[in-house]
C-alpha cells in the first residue's frame, strides 16, 4: 500500500557542516523520510551519518568526495545502484559524480548508464550527480562563450526520461540550487547544506510532489 502522503527532508553537499547530526536528529522527528545526497565530509562524519541511519528511515548516497569504504556500502541505508521500499514507495540511489577533481568516487557516463539500468524504476531517486540541462546543473566555465556550462549527466537524464521517478533529489553543483522538470519528474537541487540549505518534499500518492527550498537557522562553521 502506498501511503496517501509522505513528507521528506533532503540535504546534500554537507562538506563537514558540524550541525549535520543535530539536523538529522530533528528531521527524523519532523519528516517521515530523510534523504542524504552525498559529499558528507571526512570519514568520521560519514561514519556518524551512516551509524545514525541504522533502523531509521534515513537513506544515503555518497558524493564524489566521500570515501567509498566497504563498511559504508555494507549498510542497507546506503544506496548505490540499489533501491529499498518505504511506505509503498521505492527509493533508489546513485552515488558519486562524473570525473571532476579525481575524487574517490567518480563514474563516467558509461558506468552511470549501467548503474541506472541495474537500478530499475524508482519513485524517489537520490543522485549526487544531477541530470544534464536543467536549472540544477549550471555552473561557471570560463572556456565557454557564455561563461557557464551544464555539468549534469547524459546517462542520468536518460534514466529519468525513460523511467520518470516522481522526484529526483540531486546536488553536486553548489552554484545551481533550483527546481525543474524532466517530463513528469520534479528535479530538486536544494543547494549545499554546507551553508544551511535543504529541501522539504511532500509525496502525494502518485501526484506531482510539492517542493520547498529552505534554509536552516542552525548554521555551519563555513
Ligand atoms: Zn559538494
């Protein structure tokens, strides 16, 4: 049975924000489901977040900066080309990013094609790397005529076009917070939690989810 309505809190690009665990503790009481979209930070915070998620409706994907430790992937709350069920919804995750700075978890387009094919259709996609050509993946690139470029993935866009999740929760491109549509899929980049940004999503059965971009009062050190 799919519940009529589920509330969801989403953070991404945490980059060692010291208020992360406080936000998580508050958010598991406030929301039915919490999604963490990667670039969590150093290993100690990564382990803290993964440990916190055990037996809670908190689902995590790793970012390109997160160390892909084996014991982290062993957690059933960490999704990477895998999915889980919650309240009748299927939640799936794609970790890492396209190659940027030689981070510990980088995948090329071919690897994203394979990973997303293996994932199969989901209702909620959590993907650190955004799809290409939306309001959520635009950043600066001095080598282009416009000075900007879309940094998203072709493979992830194709996956979203083909399978149409209700919502795709993305990040990675800090400069491009926003909400956009790919067909019926709402694509959400809340902007980095490093500076307190997060998103609130309401899943309304199979209808278009509502999304609000918010900023927390509990600020990080940066
Ligand atoms: Zn980041």
